C-alpha cells in the first residue's frame, strides 16, 4: 500500500507542477496585457511621435534580453512589466494613426480577432493535450522568411507584399501559440516568466499584423 501511494504521489508531482506553471503563466499574461493597454493609452494621450516609438521598441528589445537573463530570479518579474510596458507604449503612435483616420473600428476588429485566435488555439492545445513540438523547425524557417521579407519590403514598399508578409506572420504566430502552449503542457517550459513572454509576443504580433491586414483591406 505504501509503495503504491509513493508511486501515485510521484506520478502526480509533474502534473501539479505543470498546472502551477500554466496558472501562473495565464495570470501573468493577463496582467501584462492589461499593463500594455494602459501604457498604450498613456502613449496615445501624450501624443508620442515616431521618435518615441522607435525608442520604446529599442528599449523593449533590450529589456527582453534582460527578462530572459533574469527569468529565474525575483527581479525577472519586474523586468517583464518593463518589457511589456515599453511594447505597449510603442502601440500608442500606431493606434493614434488609426483613430485619427476615423478607423477605430479597425482596431476593435483586430483586437477581437486576436482574442479569438489566441483563446481558440491555446484552448485547443489545452483540451487535446497534443504535442506540437514537431512544428518547431517549420515555424523557425517561416519566421526567418518573414523577417527577410519585412526587411526587403522596407526598400521595395510593395503593398501586396506587405499583405502577404502580414498574413504569413499571423499564420506563424498562430502556430507558435500551439507550440508554446504545448511546451508548457508537456513540461518543455517550466519557467512561467519565459512562457508568458513567448505567448505575449505571439499575441502582440498577431494583433499588429491583423491590424495591418484589416486596415489595408478597408483602406
């Protein structure tokens, strides 16, 4: 009896730990998205221009490296909010352009569509518990192609190419939601700070590129 009890407890321990990581990840993700919304609103009211936009993006990228370095320490939690706050603030100038053009409904549509994509895909991974680790290589290649396309289109400025790139990024980030959620479920990611940052970036990029797609579609 004691041996069976010990075995049962040992089997349950990984599941308990995974559930804890999941709970902490989604809780922190909700807080960081809310914080980003606040900093984006502040940025809009302050009428931050493109110089401020680039400054916050650069600061956000730097803080992202610090988050990964500090993820196993108590200070990592504070750096998550620095990172997401800066990236949220960088949304201000972009959103201001849409509202100034009377296209606030485009922002609402992109936000709603992003929420649907995230909850559907993350929920699917949680319910089915499928292992989506096989997507890793494919998604990495797609990400490299998208980055090359974005850099090339800075010089080419082809609208059709912009739409294709945005569609590709949305597709890749959707796959990464499945991949990242699956990693948590199967114990591949045990640090909820890193897990939160990964899912946050997926959601952020989906929103940005859905915004571009819907905006270009209505033009």
